[in-house]
C-alpha cells in the first residue's frame, strides 16, 4: 500500500500542471524579537544595551513556487544586530537558509519548514573585542502565516525555533543559547 501511495504522489507532482507552475523571485524583510541574552554592553553614562540571539533585522531572497493550493519557498538571507559606542562596537551576524511549504486559503498562506543558520558570529571591536564568539551551524524549524494584501505583496508573522551552540574558542566557554524568535515580515514577489 505504501508503494501505491508513493507512486500516486509522484505522478500527481510530476503532472504538467505542476511542471508549468509559476515560479517567482521573492524578497522579505523581517524584524525579529526573542532569544536568550547574548551580549550586554555597559556604557559610561550608566546605560546598557543587550543583543539577544533571536533578534533583530533579517533580509531574505529566494524563489517561490506556486503549485495551486500550495506554495513552496526556498530562501537564503542574512540576520544582523549590533551595538555601537565611541570606543568600540559589537556585531552579531548569521546567514540563513529556509525551505517552507505553505498552504493557500484565499489571501492567506499558512505553513512551515526548516531553518538553517550558518556562519553565526559575534565580532567585537575596540574595547568590545573581548565579545568575539563563534558558533556551530544550527538547524531548527519555522512556522509562518502570511496575508497577501495585493497579488504580489504580503505581511506576515514568523516563529523560528532554533538553538545556537557557542564554541569553546576565542576565550569563551561552550554554551547553548535559545535563538528562537517571533518576527513581523513584509515581502514581495515578482
């Protein structure tokens, strides 16, 4: 029975209507919030600023494959946060890759997939150079809901569940950080 089911799905997916499906380029900008505290900078005026592992700005580029009642997306991007001061700064950056399968319901898209983050690094400069850290690549999952307010533009909410493992390098001890986040996104296809 499993073989028959697999063959039916393979025939269905290889039909000419899916081979002729619309493929569009995709761009998405997201503001992320969440995760564990990673680095806190204390300033001379008594204030401080903190970078969290799930934050801040993300830019993704990819393709979207419209298959009728479903949409598949493959995207790669960059996620970034920083703290700047007169005597130094801290940059937290990572590259991202996602595969997401969404189901369509009118103007809405609901679904999820995997998220892979790589080249996860904290780079400090000046007085903050002690903040330098390197992390293992990380695999997690993501769920999202998008609302298309025009045929090619949407807003959405994204939840990403992922953890970063800091390597015991550059004077740091190994540690695991929850880098999960909730994001507001805006995107477009063309």
